[in-house]
């Protein structure tokens, strides 16, 4: 296999890879028709009575009605901290809206924060939590709480802000649901204080879940990147697992584990319920009606409160950007929500190095350029071997053309003559292929780093490039990338096969069209890599040509 054939295979492979990923998103199974969706329970049932809990009764929890398209609204409680704006609904006590103040919708709307959670009917994505049990009424995510105020603001110098919601059951048990917000934090504590003023022991279980409506988008696949949107769980036994909406629809999840977490993941952002590490929970996920899905966990071991006593049931929510260092400090495996795919072992160190360079140069665009230069320097010996092989192949092109003219109709004789020529000229026909093949996983890993890192979102570079996560608005970088590919071809050996020549000449145009809608940071990486490759190839070719004279 000659170098040009190998490069052609790689280029076509990359194109097919991109097309296949986009095709998968474009042709994923359609959501189940709403009219045929079975009625499901919103509120999970209480676990069966434990043998060690003699006070438990066998009375099951009362089923809740089928999931409505949009839950009813109550009193809205607005909370503002230094990094988030939250709306808590007194009807259910869930987070109905959450805006990220430091992450605008776009660079053109710096005062319009990105909304991660919403109870809008079209894009519904919110948190729900509550208590379940048997033999009495418990506050679930349909219960109407009372609030002390409808507006809470974290003052300057204030490190903690608490928002209490209250409800009292008909049996006299008092419940206080307390949200605790912290400065410079996307982690929210959700505690239930149970004060048993009744004459009988209290027993209950805490559940926490996300509820999200999802309808596959129909935008052109050329304009969509293959990023994951769906559920995920982490357990100490099975580690990190994605639970897609298709999985929830086909087979509801139900699994018991200690510790771990459940999450809803999307490009750049994540919402996760984080239970105490020692707590035993049942992880669950399923599809409801109207293209709505829930994923959550419920406590397996009951909390018992004697008459006149009290207890606190704890949970935490993380709702914010997928910042690697913050995620690592939350819970084991949370950093895996920054999804680098099957090349994580390579991508994670590359991101660390990219972050280190950014701390030095202070600009993500220049950090990408410096990192690409460093990678090229590390692989220079391999690249040099590849380019030397290409240069030698280019030098003997006239002789190869002569062999084609002599043995064009006898493939066996021609191949034999070519091998003799390679041996005489001391050329390894595979010399340019293997060095390139070794570098491919590294460059694919860097591709995923640049695609998945929220640090690239709205990160400016220079001049008109104000957002490295968005396409170049004037298509300058994609055009430069196409020109650089064309120049690389000019430095490579000329194809003997007319069909291969036509395909290779079309590749710069095809890649340019693809890259028109790629994030500018990814295109910047490709442009830098191509320019460095051209410089290396030109210098090595010039040196070899000079020696041959």
C-alpha cells in the first residue's frame, strides 16, 4: 500500500465516521406515540418493609395519577446567588428553573444567562424529590409547601443562603424542606427535617429524580455535533454507564447500590443527584407519557423517627457546567460526565496539559496552538520518517510512471518491478503509513477534548473569533484549512491512478464543507496541525532533493 492510498483511506474513514455519527442522531428511533403511552406513576413506591423494621406495615404507597405534560405551578420562590438564579416552586418544592449567570446564551447576549433547568412545556427539565412510606401522608413532589419569602438574594460577603419550605401532615408530623446554596458553587444541598409530633413512630424513605421532556431534533446533520444528551448513572460495582432515552423507553432501569449518583447529561452541562456515599439506594429510570423521562434514586433503608423525635434526610444536587476539577471533588466518577469516549485515557492527560498551557498563555486559542505544536514536536521523529518516505516516493515517481507504461496491462509484472525498484532505491513503501497511523488516536483524542470541554464555550481567540465553541462566522478558518490540505497534496507524491487523483483533489473541498459548521477551536487545531505538517514536509523534501543532486 503506497502513502497516497493510505492517506486516502484515512481521509475517507474520517468522513465516514462523521457522517455515521450524524446519521445515528438523524435516524434514531422516533419517540413512542403519546396516545399509546402507558400510564406511569410519577412518585416511586416505597420499598417493601424491612425485616429489621417491625414498625413498618405492608400497606403500599398510594399510586399517583399518570404523569401530566406539565406539572401544576404554585408560588414561585426566586433565589439569586453569585453564580446561579433559581426558581423553586412551592408546589412540590422542586427546582423549576436554574440559570447559569456566568454562562450567557451567546457572546451576543452577555446579559442573558443560559437556562439549564426549566418547566417550560416544550423543553421541560427539572428536579423532583420527596418522601414516601406507608400508613400516613408524606410530602412528595406534588405537595404544596409554604414559604417564608418569595425572594432570596445572597448578599455580598455572605457564604451561605438557606431557603426553607414547610408542610404539616394531617397526623401532626412537621416537615421542613431546606435548600442550602453556597457562594461560588453549583452544588445545592436539599435536606428534609422531620419532626414527629404524632403519637406513633414515623418511618419514611427519600427519593430524588430528574424529569425531562425530549424530542429528537430535526436540524440538518451537517450542523449537529455528535454530543450525548441523556441519562447516566455511576455505581461502585458497574462504574459509569449511560442510560439513553431509548434505553429508558425500551426497558426501565431498576438497580440497587450503595453510593454512586444519577445524572442528566448534555453538551457542556450536567445535573446530578448525589446521595451520601454510604447510603443504599434503588436506581431507576423510565419513560412516562408525552416524550417525558425520569431518572432518579430512592432510599432503600428506612429512616425511623420516634414520637417526639426528629431526623434529617440529606441529598445534594449539582447543576452546572462540566468543569473537570469541580466534578472530581463531588463524587467518584463525576468527572466521567465530561465524555471523551473510548479514548479517555489519552484525552484526560491532553486536557490537563491544555489547561496547564492556558494558565500560562491566558487564551484558549493560543493554548490550542501551543499544544498542537508540542504534540507535533513529540511525534517529529515519526513524522520525519513519514515525510522522508513521501519525499523518496516523489523522487522516484518518474520511474514508477515508466513502469506503468511498460507493464500497465500486467499487474503482477508491474508489482514485481515496483518491489525491485523500491529495493534498489532503499524505499520502504510502508514507511509513510505506520508513523501516521500511530498518531491518529492522539489527534482523535484531542478532537474530543476540544469538543467536550466547557472551557472552550464562548472563549475568545483573536479578532473576529469571539467564541471557539461556535463556527467561524466568516468561514475564514475552514477556507484556510482547505487551502492547507491542497498544499499538502502538492507536496505529496503524484497519484498514478487517475481515479485516486480525482478523489484526492476533491478531499480539500469536501473537508472544507464539513468544517464550515465545526467549532472554531476544532478548526484552529486542524489548521495549525496542517501548517506544521506542510512546514515539516517541505523542509524534509527540500533536504532530500538537495542530497540527490
